[in-house]
C-alpha cells in the first residue's frame, strides 16, 4: 500500500511539473522567434505551428503532449 501511495504521489508531482514547464517553454520559443532565426519559411511555419499546438494542448490539460510538441519546436530552434 505504501508503494502505491508513493507511486501515485510521484505521478501527480510529475504531472504538475509538466504543467509548469509548458509556459516556460513557450516563453523560450517566443523569445527566440522575436530575436530572429535563420530558419527557412517552411521551418519557421512548422515551429510556430508546434508552439501553437503546445499552447492548445497545455490549455486542454494534455501536458505531456504539450511538452513533446514544444520540445520539437525548441529543437528546431537550437534551444535546450
């Protein structure tokens, strides 16, 4: 029973961490886009689409999918 409680606590904590990570990632992407990039128009459109998708997923509560989409956008921009 104790293991189950610890596992549940970990899952809830991890979910909350993802919820807070999304806005931070969106801010990093926005700052990089504002600073300018050397991406092609097609790549820039894809980054913007991934960023918007991440925001939509975050708003709907699907934080893992949001983090994944935002990570792809950050990777394309060369962000960590």
